């Protein structure tokens, strides 16, 4: 195991839609049966003694008694759902946890943008209101120089409480300033009645907030739409030599404190809509003076940006206001050791639309810790923003077997992993936060967020994916037939308010490889090895990419690239078929053939190359990679290319400069961009309007085919990609040319007939593979 260079890991998508044959049709309406020792959940791999009504846990081998209602009915012919062999995944709806009610959506709107931008944003928010369930709670906070908390329960006129934007606010302080401090409710009674009957119990600040600031959509939609219609730019004057005073940090502080005061264990989303960087109060990322520029990669590398670290620390602590504003550090430290840290029920999303940076890099840790989503666009009128916002509120179909009409989202999710004794958990990489649970299955070797077997995921959706890395802790040969077990336990609050647990249990064999004798090549005995044949190159590429991106937070990008290169060379040296020191004998099996290509494109991707991207853009791209599923991540690493021509139906094309032809149309999907690229001849015919003539109907169909396919791609994706239509030799063609393998460059001796040159000094895939083979076969 120590000689296998590829990471041992798994990519787990907690809310993935599973084939109905492998999961019960509905959530099981009872709590799961757990092992008394390790707390693993009853699963199909448990050994059951039907005579004595006992079951043996495959993880710790403890024998457990079935509860009476199980023991009375269980037989070999009558099994509960969790013991049916094909149900490796079961979902339980816990009856011991009360229904928390529908989720809350708190809109935090930046009013420092231009009037046109505010009008587009207000229109999008009004459309979003109609997509929410009528019983969902909604609130509104606007901010500029100061922060306004709008009272939606007051319908006589627009009413808001104004808080200074140059400070942060604890939950209790927010309650006081909003007039929601505990106070007795006086009731009108007859003069002769006793005093205790005239006074009702005091109302809590949270209940007061729910009656005035956070109301169901059905009760406040008219008031909220009226406020949005009257939304205007922040009136505070701005000197010509200064930036607008934008109190983003203060607004987020008020929003998170308001939710913590009102509904500490109820699902909610803080949805921040911002058009620029925070320049005032806590969390400021740039000075108001225009002569001082926003931080760049060079500034961050030199640690010359004085506002960066304080801003990161401020936003990070907003993930949990209960600990952020604890004034007794000793008590806080003590509580962290004795109690399990809470999961993030309040998700923070960032929708940033600006031509400049907005401070997403500093806010990333807050978004990551709460499981939020990020959307980065140029304008609130752009489809990237408008369509992405609508898709946040996607619902299950009304005729669906499970969860009809509910929002496709979950809150307060935690992930706990159990493993059998032969291997341990090194860590997780993704939108997770460690819960500091040190169990027997935790490895001393930490990867990503390690040292624990439980993490807080916060908000999750069907695409949220976590990468788990393992450490083979038993180097000794295992008995033949020995099997490994792993169980993923995801606990979350459904959008309908009920708490659920999804348990996925997997089982597989171990393989005892023979030790390599001295003098033998490193690939000895690997020709027909089950380890090599079971290699999943797509999953391995995503696991390696997440590992590389995680390392960029602490290491220089150059060091990370060298680590990727060394890992690839060692992997090929271990698993390729070759004769030592003979480059011509080098062969990769089909289970490994694509992996070097993935690594070649990963090295050139925006995840590891910072050229032509701002710190905000780099943080955005990396966060999306760490959150998406395997298929989407592979598209980000190695984009897909389709070719359309008169020679036949659309077909997949190599991501290579030789695929660019004057008489073809190319469709590139990079996940963040969808590009329709017209060859020079095609573009000339289109300019001549041949497609509008009846005799050229085939040309019209050729032009429409990639556009309809591009629409299909964009209809199923979040965030919605930017759609680009460009022509060969025009400026926007750079979006395609930058992703192609530069097999033909300005330095090439033979440019090839009809091939397009890529102006770059990067090596081509052919040169990359030649060097890889040379280094892999060296003894």
C-alpha cells in the first residue's frame, strides 16, 4: 500500500439520486439500529443469528441484540429494509427529532451598485420570491455605508432599523437594537381581575423577530416586493478620490446574528448579493482611497496586504456566532473539548457581480464552512446570475415518489465515516469543517481536514461531493477472503424540516501483493494485478486534483506542480508495462491510458496556473472544483470538445489544435464557459447569410445544432456557464485556443496542412508524454 502512488480515496455524494433498485422507495419512518460499541448502523453486511436474535457488527465485531419489535418479526424470509442485500443505502426519517419547520431565506443586498444594476437585482429577487414555498420564511437586509434591517411585518409604510456599518454585532446586541429584548406582554383585563391574569409570559427576542422581520412568503410578499421596487442607490456622498463605503462585513455579521438569535437549529440561507469589495468596517479588504489597489497574487505572496488576514479571520468566525462572540475564552476552550461542535444550519451564499474583485477570497472560508454556493459574474443583468439564482430554488416534481414539491436542498448536514480495522481515515477535502471527533478509525497521517472521522457539511444539494482519503494501516498480509467495510453516515435537515440519516455501507476484498525482490524493476508482478485492474482513473484524477488544490493554500504553485509531476512518474513507473531503460517498450493499459492526459490538462488549468486570473477568480474556480461531483470535475480538468461538419453527425474531437478547421464548428464545454467556435469558412458563409436561403437548409441546420446542444448543457448546470459565440481569428476565440493542446505552435517546424497555431511556450501533450516515458522507465 505504501508503494501505490495514487491516493486511496473515495468521492462521496451524500444526496446523490440512486437507482430505485438499490434504495428503499421512501425514507424509513424510524430511527436506525446502531451498534452499542462503535455506533455503526445495521446494514446488509452484518451477520445475523436468527435463532438467538443477535447481529454482529462488521466494523468492531461486537454482537448486538435486536430490539424487541425487530426480534419478534425477523426471519430469514422476513427482513427489515436495512438488511435486504441490494439496499446498500438506506435513508431514515428520525422520529425522535422534532420537525423544525420550513427553511428561512435572508436576502442581504448591496445598495452601492448603479441604479440599473439594482433594478436588475430587484427584478431577480422578485422572481425568486415566486419560486419559494409559501410557508418559507423570508427577510431583507440592505447595506451601503450603514445596514438597514427591514421590518416586513409593518405594512403601513416602509420601515427599517438602521445600524452603523463600522462595527460588528453579537446576536444579543442585534436583538436589543431591533427592539426585541424580552419584555412582558400586557393584556387588557377588567379592573377587578387578579394581577397575574393580566400579564402574559414574556416573549423571547427570537419570537419577536419572527413576527416582525422574518415572515412567511404568503404574509409579506407584497411588502417585500414594494421595498424592492423602491430600492435606490446608497445616498451617502462619495468623494471622487475614494471608493464607496460598503459595509459588507457588518451586514453579514447582522444577518448571521439575527438567524442565530431566532432559529439556532433551523435551516436557513443568508444570500449575499454584492457589487464590489467591502471598504468599511469589519471585513474590509481594501482601503477607500482609490490610489490603493486591490490585492493581487504578488501582494499575497509577499504578505504585503495588511487587510487580508484580519478580513479572513473575521469572515471565518461568522460561521458560528455562538463561539465568535463568546467573551470567556477559557469557557470556550473547555466547551470545545467536551461537546461536539454544532453543524452549520445557516448557509452563507455569495452572488458577486462586478468587473472588479469583491473579496471572495476572504469570504471563501465562511462559504466553505457553511456549505454555501458562490456565483461570480460581471453584471446582475447577466444570465450567469439570473438563471443561477433561479436554480438555487429548484424543487422536486409535484408527482415525485419522494419529497414532492420540496426544495432540492438540505441544511445542517454532518458526515461520519466508519471503517474496518485494516485501514483508517486520513482526512477529507471539500466544503467541510472538521468536528474534531477522534475515533479509532482516524489515521495519524492527515490529509486536508484530517484528525477526525466526522465533518460538518452545512448546506448540501444533490451535486455536493466530498473527497475522503484513506491510510492502509495494516501492512501485514491479511488472511485470504478478508473483506474491508466502510460506512458513510450523513445526518441532515431536509427542506421540509424533518431530520434524516442516510447510511451507505460498502464492502470489498483485500489483495496481498508480493514484495518486490531486490534488483527487480518497480513494476514487477503488476501486469495482471487486481490493484491495477481496479484502478479508477477518473476518480483518481479528481482526488489528485483536489489534493493539489488543497496544497496551494500552504505551498507555492511551483512546488505543487513538481509534486504532481513526481506522482505521475512514480505511478507510471509502478503500473505501466515496459522493459527497464527501453522507452519504446512503454505501454499503459486501458485502465491507466487517460490518467496522464488528465494530469497534463490539470497542470495547465486555472486551478494551478494563476496567470490571467485575479485572487477572487482563483478562489472561485478552486472552491467549485472542491464541491462538484466527479463528472463535472473532470469537465473542469479536461474540457470536452464536439465537432460539427458536413461530413457526418457531431462527433467528439481531440482537445487539440489540429481539431480547429475552417469548415467546422466546435462546441467547447469547460464547465464555466460554453463556447461555440465557427471556423473561418463557416463564419464567412454566415456573414453572407447563406443560412437564410432555402437551398442552404443544411447549412442552417449545421449552425443551429451546436447552439441547441449548448443550451442542453447550460440547462442542467449550476452555476450557469457563460455562453460565448466566436469566430476563428477573432478576440473571443482565445477561450477555445487557451484550452487546446498546443500540438502546433509558432515554434513548430512543421505546422501541418490547415492546422491552427497556438501561440504559447507550453509543451504539447506529445512532448509531455515523451518525457514521462523516458523518466518512468529509468532504473
